[in-house]
């Protein structure tokens, strides 16, 4: 069984935990973005002061490599408009990293698409709807749909998707796009892409747009239906459980996030700054963090329904949702339909 963005096996994760090592690292080159997505985990900012220099970014990447990381996941902000993206991609490739980049497509022209293909970058293009109006509304700007479609064309011209050129579409599950998600899932599969469908984490912009959230009962129905479709039509078998459709997130076992200003956090949802790389080395920060150690020892530390769940050996819910909604990163995930208390409260 593979976990966390499809590439790490359960045994690889166990070995990394036992050796206090990383398998991947998520990093923001900058938080500047030209979209204002209504669900984004980054507070609404057009600029960010005190961001890491290129030298600092490269240094922490090499620190991650020393800790065993073999994959770097580029988040944002919007990476494709980061002025030094080409330099950073070549640096990562030079040091043997597998690269994955989440992008809204803005800077993905023909030239960048060819470079991404040359370096075999795993591209995750953000598309929440095949309806222009809905996509633009969720992205917070007119023309977002057209930007994404142009990027899609450039990526296809460069050879995506193919055997060694991975292309996924990142889609949040929300009220606006809910009715099209079943068809969209099959369209993504038929295009030989990978669907990254996920439940919105209730933080930052999403807290101002709580109406976007889908209740756990409807989420369960969607996950179950997509699982059946994958089994019957595409020969893929997986058990429905949130927060990722067709996948499991165990990232706190093997990964971390370094923000554009150098803060080290467990992930984009557990927004607890453990320390800053300008103060201490990455390895020291992770090894000496009580939060990290508690998350690695989740079977003993997690609370409530998540602790007693029959899936507890392979799932701990969304730690980001738990932290954002309860203030406790070890609490049960309130958004999971397996959480009996949350399910009961919705029925009252």
C-alpha cells in the first residue's frame, strides 16, 4: 500500500520514523500570488516581507537532503511567477530530488512547460471546476479559468501526461463544485491524469467562507461513489476515508513545511511554528520539537474517536482540520464521518 501523495510505502514511512529522517519536504519559495482563492491556507497578501533568500532556500533544501528527503514539494504563493523558479528547479534536479510543484498555471508558458518536462517535474495544476464562472469565483479573479486552460495546453504540448511526466489536477471539494465532481473525476482519469481531490481545511480564507464546506455525510457519499467508480471502471481499489480522495495522508511521519519566511511547521494545516531555520538547523528543529514527536507517536498521543477508530493504524484524520477547528492538533478530526460525536451533532 502506498501513502501520502502516492509514492511512499508503509514500510518506507516506518523506517524513516524509526531513523528520525525525512522522505520529503514542502517549501514555499514565496507567498506572493496573483489569485485570491476563497479557501486558501495563506492569508490574503500581495507581498510578504522577510522572505528567504535564494541562498537560504538552497541551504535548507540541502539540510533536508542530509535528513534523507528525496522529494521536494513546491507550494506557494504561486511558484510559476517566482522570478527565480528556473534556477531553483535546476538546483533541485542537480541534487537528485524528485520535484513536485503545485501551480495555478499563470507562468506556465511553452518555455517553462518544456523545462518542467525536461526535469520530469511532477506538476499539480489547480483546477476546481470545468465551469468558467465557478472556477473564477473560487480563484477570486476573472480570467483564472482561461489561465489554467492555457497552462494545460502548454503542458500537453510538452508531453504531459505520459509515463514519466506526471500531471495531476488539484481540486477542493466544496459546495460550488460538488455536483460536477463525479464527472470531473472520471474526466481526469480518462485524460490519464491523477485527481488530487481533497476536503477544504477550515483556516485562513476558508474561515471567511465557511459556506463552501460540505457536511461529512455528503463527503462520505462522494468518497464512496468515487471509490466504486475507480474499482469498476479503472481497476483501482482504495477505501474511502478523508481528507484525500483515494489516498492517505501520513505526512507528519516523514515530512514538514518550510514557509517563505523560514518558519518550520508540521504542514500547511497545523500552523504551529516549531522554530525558524534562521535560528537553528532543520534537523535540530525537528528532533527537538514536542509537536513533531507527538505526531510521530500519534497512536499513543491522539485523542477521542480518532484514537479508537478501526483505521487508527493507517490514518489519523486531518491534523490540520483538528487543529484549526479545536485548537488541539491531537484532537479527533471533526470533519471525518467516522467521528461519532461530530456525526451525531450533525443529525441533531
